[in-house]
């Protein structure tokens, strides 16, 4: 199937059960954090879905922290659908939503540096701000 057959839409709370199912392999592979149904429902507020004939094959959301900062969350594209531009289209929808809400900066935490850089992200902002992290607890499955 080509990405031309893929449709994109805004997520809704009704999508939560199917989203949890679609995201589960990424959680098991430790590529995404496990989220409760309630947490996924919150993400659907600014979330976007890629579908192929009604099957969810991709998801991404943007969590708005303030007018200054938002974060790309739960970006996932199902096996067999990767490397077709679906992830990029989902990220662009998230960035468009942040622009609509007049957010200043968007961050993304991922092991896919090259992909994120190709979407316009970089390691630091033009004024040389950098994100540093302190892990307070181990990730759990």
C-alpha cells in the first residue's frame, strides 16, 4: 500500500482503545512509555492518526505545556508502514497545531535524531539553549 492511500485525521477519545492496541508493540520494545487509557485520552486532544482503510497505522500528539513550550508525544508508525512519510506528516500536523496555538518552542525526545532533524528539529535553539535531563526513576514497562 502506498502512503497516498493513507488518510490523516484528528484523534478522538473514541480512538483510545485502538490507540492503546496500536502503541503496545512500541511500549513492549521500550520505544514508548506505557500510558494509561486516561493519559492517551488526554493526548487525543491534540493528537493525529494515520489510517489505512480504517486501521490505525500511525499516531502522534503534541502536549501543550504553555505558550512557550510543547512536546511531541507518542510518535509511532506501525511496522510495514514506516519509511513512507507517515511519521513526517504526523509531526507536521503536530507542529501546525502548535503554530495555531502560538507556541514558541516544540521539543521532541527520541532515539531517531536523523528523522527529527529532517523535520526541522535540532540539538539546540539558535540562542544556544540546550535540554539537560536528570533521570529520577527507571522506566517501567
